[in-house]
């Protein structure tokens, strides 16, 4: 076994001294990543083809373990493995799992590049905020590809180049201000002071780094401003990264962030966008957004066959659906006098989004939540039809199809293939 390169050794030492995320191992933090909710991702990615309690899951670079524990808790029958090269982080992961009584997760001291030594293939691989810290991120992706099942899916998060411009400016400033003779605690304190000394026009978005800047969270400030290996990606970089690693881009975790139409108001420009390749539209969205500090997305192998959940030509009628926790269905804002319900988006990188439902749409989604049959059967329910505007059947069906597309944009529902059942 060869010794890791000098940069990898420095990164490993960083996480041994300052495990990240720096969370209390005795409890499960709120707001854990949604990609670790196996009930949600199983429906979203396989549309009823797989059952969450039969999944083999890998958290590659699991850190202090909150997402892997969440994954295990959301699917008690699944087998979850977390790997990391920091024993300090793994000890916290094991403590958290033990304190919460989670027995279907195992933690192993192993770098991503050697994941093949496990001798296991996985249905679902999560690697969040890790690959961009490797000397060669593509090497890490290639290693993960080798242990991914042919119909498996990877969930990846990489830092975004444009939204983190200010962070890299501060990292450079810290390298200029740093003193090799001073202890790390001195550098941590200096990094906090530097961040809070920036002028109002400085290109950072403080709410996005609230956790890292929390008093006492030294691991967070080290990860943010004192990291020795940190390389960001643009949209084009994400696609090039996937291709170089032998993978195919599947979708963004939050598609609405990458819709150029959200940021363009000029009519002539709006006419140009549909004629452009999807990759170019995504790149324009990133450039116009300006504050995307991370890219979260799914990758699949080239041979992966996506579920058949097409909506066109009335095909939606044979599908089933489930609500997801991307939208706050549990806490809607009702406005009876206006005949509308506002459902906030629970997950968004920057800014608050919400979906506005009219009466028939609210009734439709209530029936979905109660699992009252296929989408076609739900559309024919009296409590739904009586709220729909009068008009030809074709017009009503077009309205339902359009509404379903809007829900899919917000990840508010997951569709289930015709003939398959919801995962209970």
C-alpha cells in the first residue's frame, strides 16, 4: 500500500484535528441533507423499481456521520456503509449511531480511492462535499463508479465556482496573513475576524455559511477558510467531470435553480433559450444566478435506463405519485378568501420559493397524500372535479399535466411507474 500524497496527508490531518461537520455526536441535527432520506430518493430515482429497505448504500467521505445515520434510520432494512479517512470523524459517527440505536450502518476507515477493497456493489452512493477536496476528483469518481450497480445512482455535491468567489478571496487573504510559527488556534481566530471584517459589498452570502461561522464551530471555519485542498466547479465543469469519470448526468437535485428562464425577463432572450442545448441553458442560469455556492446532482452509468414516467399524451393517468419533503406540505399557508394555498419550498440554495395552489390543485394534492389511486383516478374524484374550471375534457387534462410538470420542477412529487406500487 502506497503512502498518500503530501496534500492528502495534510487534508487527513485537518479532519483528524477538526472533524467536519462539527456536530454533537449524541444527537441528530435538524436539517440533515435531503439526499439521505432513502424514502424520498428511492421514489424519485427508481419510481417504484426498488424498495428502500433492500438498498445497499455508501456514504463516501461520511465525515461525522449525520447523513449516513439519517439514511439508515429512513430505511431500517437497508445496509448503509460510511467510509472516511479520519478516525476522529468515524468515532463521532459510531457514537451517534450507537446513541440513537441505529444498527444497520457500519463505519470503516478507508479513503475513497480504495473503496473497491470493500468487495461490495452499491445501489446508491452519496458523496457530499468530498470529491472536490481530492488531489484528482475524477480518480475518486472513477473509484466510486467501479462499485456502483449498473442501475445504481450517485448523489454528488461539489462546490460552485461563481458562488464561492468571496470564499476563495478570503482563503488567499488568509495565506497572506498566516504565520507558520503561530498555532492553528491563532489562525482559526484570525479567519473569523477576517470574515466579519469584510465590507457590505464583499461577494459572499453570509446565510449560506451560517453553520461554518457559528461560535465554537472551529471545524466549520477551518473547512471554509483554512482548507488546504479546495477546488470549485462550474456547470460546464460538472458535465466534464461526469464524462471524465465515465458517468452520465441524470438531473440536478434542485432543478429550478438551473432554469435560465427564472432569471431572464427580456422577451427576445426568452425565445432564444428553448433552442439551446440543456447544458448551455444550465450554464446561463448559473451565470445569471451568480450565488450558487454548490452543485448538487445525480449521476448514473451510461447503461442506466430511467423509469418510464412520461406525462405526454395522457400517460400521466396510469401513474401514481407521492408527496416529497421538498415542499412544506405539512405547513401550508391557506388563504380561503382568495381561493389559494401557498406551499413554501423547504429546500433552496438561495432565496425562498413557494408554490401557489388553487382549490382544485389543493384537492388534487390532498388526494395524492391519501393515496387515492392513480393520477387519472384522482383527477376524476368529485372533490377535485367540482373545483376545476368548466371546459372540454381535453382542456382539463392539459391543466392537470401542466400542474404535474410544475410540481416536478419543485420536486414536490415523485412519480411511480405504471403497474408499480408505492414503497411503504
